[in-house]
């Protein structure tokens, strides 16, 4: 399993609109091959910041399958205009220490 981690910093005062758009966008990733689960959590200290955690079966399910799909364009049009700056997305896997 791969964990996609994105810190989402929003433009000021758009959180309600972002959350409404994310409810629609979540249905896009839920239907993607290799998708396992996701969480969107809002920061307590900075109310314009969220963290998005998406679990994928393998890295390519996100980087090739999702990002290379027509559905990604729909995701972009729903969400990308809320971000400032554009988020950095990183991928993690379980450490051998677990």
C-alpha cells in the first residue's frame, strides 16, 4: 500500500466552497482502480489548511492511472483553483520497522 500525502493550503475564506467541491471530487477518486481509502482533515491552528491522505494499492495507481486519466481533469477543475500555493504531493510506504 502507498500513502499519498498532500498539504492543501487554501486561499483565504474559501473553505466552505472547497469542502463542497471536495465532496463531489471524492467520488472521482473512489472509483479509480487501485484506490483503497482517503481522509481529508482540517488543521486546527490554520483553518485554511487541510491534509489529504489517500491510500493506493501501488504508486502507479496514483501517478499514472489517476493523473493520466480524463477524470483527473475533472478533479483539477473542481479543486485546483482553491490552492495557494499549489500543494506538494508526496508518497509514503510502511517502514520495515512496523
